[in-house]
C-alpha cells in the first residue's frame, strides 16, 4: 500500500511551528511501505465481533518465509483475565491466525489448560521463539478443571507448528538423564530458571535448546541444579549439566547464558572447576554436537593469536548472533601478559567450530580504519559473523579528532581488512536530510547476512528532539546507511485510518539458530513494533525497498507530473505508463502550463501552491469610457485595465445626482447596470430621451480585489466607493 503525505499535528502554536519546520522530512520506508499486521484497538481477525488487540504486544519474530509471530493482549465482550493473551502468526492482517490462547487446552496434557489457578496469567512472553521454518516455542502457566494444580507442576514448555503443538517439558516431570531429578519451575524468574528467548533455541529440524532448573533426585544443592537440554519433544537429552565432568579432573562449575544454536549444534561458554583451575583459566567455550558430545574450543589462559605473548583473560563473551549457520563464531575477550598494557588489553576474535586457532579481528589500541583514532573497546553484546566469515563489530574509539559526538561506530570486514561502515555524528543517513546518529554503540542491533538495523537518536539541522528525532537505521554493503523509520510521521494502520508514530523498536537480536537475529531475515525483511499515538502496532518492512522513488502522472505530456497522483515505489519497481519522477504540475490537463508559471487572474492555480489566483495585484489604472450610437442603441466602450477580469457599471439620473450635490448615497433613480461584465464594450439598450441626462460610472473587478469608482481628482465631490457601496443599487462584490 502506498501512503500519501501525512503528518500528525499537535495543538497550539509550538506544535504547529515544529510540524511546519520538519514537514519536508522524506517519508520513511515504514511510513510508505510497512505492512501493519496488528494495532491497538484494531479488530482481531477470526475472533468474535468487537474483539480488538490491546496495548501490550511482544516483540515480533520472523520465520524465513516472512511469517511473523507475536503475543498480544486482547479486549472485547468475550475477553476476560483468563483468556486475554494470544499468540498469533501471519504475514498479512487478514491472514493472522491464533496459534494458542490463554485458557486453551494445554498441548499434550489432557485436562489441563494454559492459565494459572487464579485465571490471571497464562501464556508467557519471556521464552517466545520462532524457528526458521515457522515452529513456535513458548511457556505457560497451567491449571486443571478444579483450579488447584500444585505449584510444583504448574508450568510447561510447548512448541511446534500451529495446529500440532506439543509438550516439550513440564515442571515436576522426570528430568531425562538424571537420577530421579525433576524439572523445576520454568517461569520462576530466578537464576536457576532461565528459560527465556535469550537463552533458549529452536531450529528448523524441530530441535530445542533450553536451560532447565532441576530439583529432587540426584540434585545436590547448587552444584548440579541446572542442565542444558536439547532434542525433540519426547527425545530430550542433556547437552551439559552443571557439575558434569568435562575433561579429566575438570567439571562444569557454572552454566552461563551465552549458549547459541548453529543448526543442531550448540556453542556455549562454561566456567570450569577442578584440579589446576584458577581465576586465570576457568573460562571456556565449548561445542555440543548431537551424537558426539562436547568439545573444548577456546579456554582462558591460552595463547592469544596475533599478539606478542599475550593470553586470553577473563570472560569469552559471545554476542547474540555471534555464530553463523555454518559454525563460524566471534567472541570478545580481555588479554593479559606478553605485550599487554592498559591501552591494548581487549580484543575481538573470529573462530570456527572445527577447532582451528582463532584469528584476531581487532584489538584495543590498534588503528580504527576510516578514522584518525584507535579502538578503545568493543561491545560484547552486539557483533555478527556471516557464513562467509565477515565479522561486524561495535566499538568505541579515542584519540585523533575524536570527541563525545563521534567516539563510537561499527566496522565490518575480515582480519586485516576492516572498514568503517557507520560512525556516530559523522556518517550521514540516507533519506534523513543529512542527519547522523548521536550514538550507536549503546543501542540494540539486529544482524543478519543482509546487514544490520539499530535505533538511534538523530541529530542535524532539521531535527527537533521529541518530535522527529527518533529513528531506525539500517545498513547493507550495497546500500550503505539509510533511514527505515522516523518519529512524527503518520502510519496507516488500517485503510483510511492513520496514527502518528512515536517510536520504532522491538528488535529481537537473539540468534534464530541460522546465524541471524530473530527479527531480521537474511533476505532483508524486518519485523518491528511501532509506537503510535495512541497505542502500538506490529509491522514488517522489506529493507530491499530502499531507495524508494516518488512518481507522478504526467497526463498532458509536458514533462511535469501532477503531485496529487504521487506513487512511491520500491527500488527495482517500474511505474505505470505515464508516470515520471518530476513533479510540480497541478495543471496536468494543459501542456502549456506546468504549474510553475506566475499566477494570473484565470481561475487556475498557475504556480501550484494550492491557492488559486493568489498574490495577483488589484486592478489598477484609469478607466476611460466612450459612448456611440448604433442604430437605435447606445454602445458603451472602455479600455482594458491591468489585472482586471470583469467590470461593474453603475448608471443613474444626472439631474438627481446634481440635486444631491454630487453625493451617491440616497439616489433613487440609480441602478447597477452591469455586474461582472466581461469584455470592453456592451449595449445599453435604446438611446436615452432627449434632454434626459444620465451618469455612468465603472470600476474594474479583479480576482483578488476591486478597482475603484473614485477618480482621485480634486473636482470629485465625495468618496464614491463608500457611498455607492452603502446604497441599495450597489453592484454585488
């Protein structure tokens, strides 16, 4: 759907001035080309009449085919606290369908429902996921018909395709491959219960990954009370368990949350304990492969390649999408020993799951390409490595001409060949009138092999904080940095209804098991939440659309199109016949007028400013009348006056005027002979009676005002315009 130009207007002088100041902002991709799937107070397809979406929507996630999954609260006559949340999937508003709704029967658990005993909480948003092929994963509270289910068995993990959901694990059920232990509470929110979107996984083969709390049986305090499970429903196995022996004499002291799926394999970090383990070598990265078990990949204290005698020190941090589908991965670490100083004690490495030595991608203190600065540090949270081995990093810089406005950015490339792709305060954002980002490194980023997306606060000459300063920015190798969303523009949420946009976000940066973020596909489709005034919405936008182009219909073939016919088409699209990229012709039925000519009195908007015959001067110049007989008639003629389109003529008895002393106010034998007469002559009818004198007065009429009956000479007795205007015989204006 192509939208026209729409801006949300506030009330009062200040808001009006601000709207006018940035009314020339180019319309963003979201404004022109987003597909809005759901919005607050919009109807829910397939549900009872008057059921609408609420104001609480989870972050949307994408399957590879563009299907979006999200959780929303609901409102309506049939909605109550027990069934007020539902999980949806679809690609269009009309095509949305309910995957599961609170109070639905619990999959695989006869007699139980997806809601708690009190009827106040059901499907939970904390562990939502969608696999690349469209399977969903979610947790929920449970209850029975009597609403008295024990708290030790009232939560579960579910997954699968819509229509064939399955139970994956339930609190209180025996935990496979333990000695009598049971699954703990999947929704407790404690450090021992971390089933969440950030820490779980679901791949295209239907395999899951989740950290499960354990209780009872062989659980000994906190030494072995957590396990990482993987597998398919009904065939779960432990990938690694806290306290497990990993190498001779070494055990897993702690399971961290940096566990990432790459296909069926799992990359995770682990803290070790046992003989010879110290604070200098207890951090490690491991790979779990089904059927083969666990393999050590990197360990703290090992030699750090690309340095002079330094070793890995401290955590080995994996970012949200730090592993590709083919097993390449990226990690951030501190360094110690050898050539390490305070100026170069952090680095970021590329590696792969074959066990080959990591390769240094960038090091603190080394030159930051594209700047006169050096790297100051790297974000451990947002980086990416593609299947092709291209790494992308967030970093801070220092030195050179760096100041607080330009001290961070993003670089991409391979070891020895990094390039700057976006820098705060420096890199202009296409489609934003030259604005830049105030800051980059502190914001959530979604990565895929297509590129990356992040929110930022814009800065620039046309930016007004709080009104048009919030933006969503994307980058691809082919397109560079460009604007996806801008605050203050309107979004058409359903046909014919638009709401001002307040923010765009909801970026789910966690990996989807195929080397991309859950909200950004490898082909460039982005799923986001868009804040509205009022409410919120779920939308998708195809980043391939940039740069979009405005086209206008040129009906008269003069090379200028009618702005009222604007179409905004995505890159690579072709306009209908007769559409061109040059606008400015609101006179598209007249090839000799392009809407850019000087305004004249002709009833046409000559200059295409939306106002007809505006700015044309009032008629000026002296009128000279002549009279001549033509058979039995008298013909009155006059000269044309500049800027006049018509003329008014007043006539009356000359003796009466003489008796009134030349005043026109109270005459009884006068009349408006011609009102808005066209041309420069007309017949007065039969000739006047001999000896019966008549007076004739004229004034010019223009499209923006009237000329005068007054001659402006000393012999004129009165103000004719005023006196005639107040009389009964005045010609209508």
